[in-house]
C-alpha cells in the first residue's frame, strides 16, 4: 500500500493543479516534523514509542504522515504531537493497521447488492449495510474521476432518511461506520499523495435540492457532528472543502444554529454554491477553486462542469481486493 513519491507521475499533472508539492511542504516544515517525531519516540511516551517501533509502523508513520498533523495544527509542534500520539494509540486500539488495504470496500449509498458496484467480489465496509438501508436510490457517491486527483463525494441529502438514521443508528454505530469510511478514503488520498507528490484531499458536494425541513433531525445532526469531532484529529488534512448546492432559503438559518456541533475545521471549509447559471459564470471563483480538486471535464454538469454522466461510478471499481481478502 505504501508508495514513494514519483517525480514522473508529478510531471504529468495538468498545469491548473494547485495542490502543493509534498517536497516543498517537507522542506518548509522540516523542524516541526522532526519535533513531532522526537515526541513520538521520547521516553515520556513509552507506549507510543513501543507502538512506533512495532512491526512496520516506523515506515507507516513516516515524514509524510507526520506532515499532515503539522499542517492541521498550523506548525504547532505541541498540539501536532498530541494529535499524532493520540492517533497512534487509537489505531492500535481499533486494530486499524491490521485491516490492510480496504479501498475496494468503499461503496456508494443507495446502490444495492445486485448492482454492478458490488461485483468486485468483496464485502462493503463495516456499518455500510445498516447506513445504506436508510438511503433511497443514488443517495451518494464516492468517486475518483481522475486517479491522480482527490476523491469527490456527492450526496443528495433529501434521499437520506435522516430521522430514520437518528432512530436506527446509535452514536457508536455511526462512529464505527464513519471510522472505517474515513480509513478507506484516507488510504486512497495517501496513495495519490505519494504517487503524484502533491498533497491530496477530498471535496464534498452536498445537494439540498430534494431536502425539506421535516426530513432533518436535530438529534442526528448533533450525533454526526459529535462523531466527526471525535475522529477529526485521526485523519488530518483529508478534507479539502465542502460545498452546499441548491440550498433552500431556510438552510442559512439552520446552518447558523447547528454549526457549533461540527468540527471547527469542517465549518471553516464549508461554503454555499450559487445557482447553476451563476455558478457557470463564476470561473474565477467557485469553479476555479473546485478545479483544484476535480478537472471541469469530470465535474458533473449539474454543478457547473462538463460531465454528462449521472450517477457517478463508485471509486471501488478502480481497486481490486487482495486475493486472500473479502
């Protein structure tokens, strides 16, 4: 799963790709990265030091892995070290390093067992089946339209039974499901980062066109926010931006009320898209920003791009399960 940075891959990337180069980031933050590494290996943190030196973990927790913590904590070695140490302990507790490559187990929502997306011979991620039972057809897609760019997640919020989720999934159920999804998508982002030499993140587009106020649940919103807050430090620099599309007039007031429930970084990265006609004219604002995550020829027409295909194919079709794994 681990790969080194490939300069040849990086050279093939398009000119409009504005992702920063890993080599430049490592050079800029070398002292902070070394500071975090020293904290991990210090005698004061014997448990983490032992975990770091166990099996292949020293290679897993390398400079690129540490760099994401440094960037998320704006170069503060103390807070970055605290988050990295907590992550090492968390990954050991949850046995995440033992999962292996699970990218092929990612599934879209509202796509059911007899669909082509399930025909790569593997089981979906833990918790997916329960969450998926509350989703109407084509509720959400996790896509990778360009193997050398980031993940794009599209969700039609109105096709998800949010009150049903509040009743049918406990906070632990939801956290368990989100943890495995974040682990799998982080594996994709980490692989692309190392192959291209560019820091790669995920973009979300949440479509509210089919969403009504009665379809939402304050209980679920609080639960989702709490789970994301609990997991946010374990997957640093994974989320790039969140765009809310086709927002109804009442959503602005609701967003103001519920955003304290969500991680600060999530709130800071969330923006509202204008209507489609305005979006197509905003080449120097929204579309330019979005092109850092997905080329406009791959972005669906409904969000200002040129791609006519819908629904979008799940990224799991690009990954084969290990021969010994289901």
